C-alpha cells in the first residue's frame, strides 16, 4: 500500500479503553495528527506526526483576525470488521467553500482525503468498538502568517486530529429562542464554518444555561422571527405528517447530517418541506396538536430530540422521541448505514 503522507510514528500508544469510554466529547485525541503547510503559493507534502504541541509564530493572523475554518465528521467500525469514513468528500467540499469565503486557498482533495484516510488507518485502534461510538475527525485550517496586516495571509496550515467519541446519551435538549443575539445574517458567514461563528455564539448559549436551558434556538437576524438553527445544529420539525426544516437561504449552515436526514426521509417516502418556520407558528402548531416532534441534527449528536422550547414568557414541552417517531426511525437508519448494517445506497461510506 502506498502511503500518501509521510509518517513519523509515535513512540508508544496512549490508547486506554477506560479513558476513551468515559471522556467528554473532544477531550481525548489519538496518537497521531496530520499536518500540511501552504507557502509560496503551493501545498507542501502532508505529514503524520505524533499528537502534540505545534510551533507557531507569535503573530499568526488566524489568532488576530480569525482567518480559520474547520470541519467535523466521523469514522465508524463497520459490520465486516472494517472502518469507514462517513461522507468525507462532502466535508472536504464544505471546507473549501468556507476557505473561499475567507479568501484562503483551496485544499486539494488528495491532500485532505488521502491524508485523513492514512491517519485513521494508522490510529484505527482508537475507533471505539461499541455501538454508537465513532472516531471524530476534526480538520482545522488556518493562517499562520506572522503579520498584523489585514489581508489574506500567504501561509497556512491544515491540521487534522482524531478523537474517539462515545454514544451521545444526553436526554432531550431544552432551548431558549434567542432575540438579542444572532448567529448569522444575510451576507455574513453563517453558511460556512469559520472558527469565529462559534466564538460569537458562546454568550447566548451561556445566557441560556444561566436560565436553566441547555442551548439556544436561533432566530433570523432580520426579523428575529424565523427559526434557523438549534445550538450548532440544524433544526427539524414534524408537522402533521411531514418533516419541515428551514431552507438553505444563506444564513443556515448546510449540514451533512441535515442532507443525510432529508435523503433518508425521501427514501422512506415521507413528505419534506424546506420552508421557513416562524417561532409563533411553532407554539401555535404545538397548541393545536399538529407539531409532534422537533430535533437538532449534526455530526456530533446525530439527531438530538428537543424537549422544551422557551420563547418570551411561554414554554412548550415536546414529547421525547419514541421508537415509532419519524426522527428516531431516521436516526436508527442513519446509524445502520454508517456502520455497514444497511446498504449504502447513496455511496456515503469511504472504506479504508
Ligand atoms: C457544523 C454545523 C452544523 C452541522 O453540520 P454537520 O455537517 O451535520 O455536522 C450545523 N449548524 C452549524 C452552525 C454548524 O456549524
């Protein structure tokens, strides 16, 4: 097998079953990481090195001006004993859309996909065996120019880390519809994944937590009326017999999970409506008994049922998803495809 990245082996594995089983999301990392640098107008060779600190100049423009974008996807153990990445090409394409928005050079597909495949092959033992577990892959791509000039940098670094994650057991999430702060606005960066989008959302999330809720139900930036996302996840509702999610009009992140859920719902013959949903409508439909389920969807949690929503002085309780719920059925199907138990009809898996 020819290897795409130059590998420097770690002296010994830090793998510990108990540490990876009990760790919180994204706090444990595998033995190696992938690194590639861009300078003089071209990408250098990718390298796989032992996980550890990276030298940086004191003034990397990523830190001063936020020229940094990231991605997240998973590798799963499959029924046949192999390991497969889930839709990594979609994440690569999205990384390049994020990069283009921040005037950063494209990351070649071969560098990204072959490099990460090599990293996961090398650290394959870190992929959890247990049902619902996965090796979460975190690529981050940022400017390392040592300069305080506000202009697109000339030097960049791509780093990819692998972090074992357990099944996501948290119960239904409680949310506050946020009216003061917005996550995204037309013409902004809400439809791509720059690091700064997350920093900008922390205060609203902390306020929600101080009021006893877990996260924020984001409303649109223009009218503070239409539901856009839920925490850092896309949002889905089951209304009457159809599934409703806000359309991708530029302020919503095009989630790979969102797309997977929509594709599977179509396969299941369920009606999908990509349309705007006003927060008032959510409350009215619930009162009328027409809104039966809601969930946040994203790579980390897959499909997280929404339990409560607060808006001004009103609150609704949404029944947790039972096994006959539409969104729970999709979650089970998605997990079956990711782990090779159900046919991969859409070519989502990249086997290593
Ligand atoms: C990453 C992200 C999502 C989920 O995208 P997936 O590709 O499904 O993981 C949703 N909303 C926001 C704001 C995000 O940054």
